[in-house]
C-alpha cells in the first residue's frame, strides 16, 4: 500500500512538472508570436523576408532581414565546418584511443572550455584575433571583425558540446560488438569506423543538431566580433550582423510598440523556426536510420 502511494505521488509530481513546463513553453511561444506577427500590419511579408536593407533607425526606416539571415547562416555554417570535424576526431580519440591520463587531461581541457563565458571569448576575438587576421590576410581582411573571427570564437564555444555528446554516443555502443569485431581479426581503427561509428550515428546526429542550435542562439560572441554590418556577405572575411546580434543590440533602445519593436520579435520567431527545422530534419534522419 505504501509503495502504491509512493508511485502515485511520483506520477502526480512528474505529470505536474511536465504540464507546468509545457504551459510555460507554450506561453512563451504565444506571447512571442502574438507580438511578432504584428509587424506585418505595418510592412509587407516580402519586404521583411526578401529585402536586404535593415535600417530601422533611419527616417525612412526599412526592415528587411535577408542580410541578417544570411549572416546568421554564414557564421553558423562556417562554425559547423570547423567544429564538427575537430569535435568528431577528438571524441573518437577520447573514447577509443586515449590512455586514462591523456583522457582525463583532455576532458579537463574541454570542461574548462565549456566554462569560458561567451563575453570573454568575444573580448579575446575583439582584441587579439581581429588583429591577427588583419596581419595574416592583409589583402583580404579590411576589418578583423568578420565571419571568420566569429566562427573561430564560436567553434571554441561549441567544441565541448560536440566532443562530450559524440563521446557519449560512441561509448553507448555495446562492448560485445567491439569485442566481436576485434576477435574476428579487425584492427581498432576498422572497428571504430565500421562498427562503432555506424552504431552511434543517431547519437552523433543528435550532438550535431544540439550543437548547431547552440551556435545559432549565441549572442555575445557575434555581437562583439561579427562586425555588425547589415550586408549579404561575399566571403568569410566580410562583416555581418546575425539575427541574435540585432535583437541584443537593438531591443534595449527600441520604442515599445513600434514597428522596430515588433520586427525584433519576429526575428525571434525566425530563430525559433530555424531551430525547429534543424530538429525536424534530425528526427526524419533518425527514423530513416532506424529503418535501415
């Protein structure tokens, strides 16, 4: 009887917590969407999404987010191109090839990296990396605050997520599969890439999606070192103003209830939409992997 009461209390507690969390989440979505969609009562859908002119403080204000969106995608894409291969290789080394002391030392390094405040990384990129880029690429870099600088700093921020999550996915593969492969004569490298990695691909995909969402939502680094220019980039050395930087840099000074105010809320909806697209793609890929 006592056990049943304990189980019933646990179910009620968990259900209540889940309902409260869901209510808070849907409440955030409701208020965000209810404010964001009001911008289309003052400007057109085409102007907002397909114009590259974001000049909200001009007398003839313009609210096109195409340049902001392209900046976000450029920074995110380059960051993923840098951090995913490095994180993947590092995770494989930690999970399968490193000795205990090397593993513990490298894990400590990645844990320290995860604890670095984003504003500190932004300050480092602002003072040092920008100067190094201008010295290394004097013919290409006309400002050290650009996509490449932001992507380098975001890669440092994202690496611990990729390494930790991918390593966990690799270690979740049953040990007997690894031992069976080794017993049949395969070496460690073949076992890792032909047995362990394919078995862990679902977890690896989850790590990539979570890391990508973390990168998209980062604010301080891109606000400080991405350059702040509302322009469609032509190279990785161009300055950009990502969506999160626009919200963080302008929300504190915007007039309540203005077109600019509603446009910033709509940008928040666009960021949520991008994260949702990544999540849906991951779910579809996972279902396809399970069928295979």
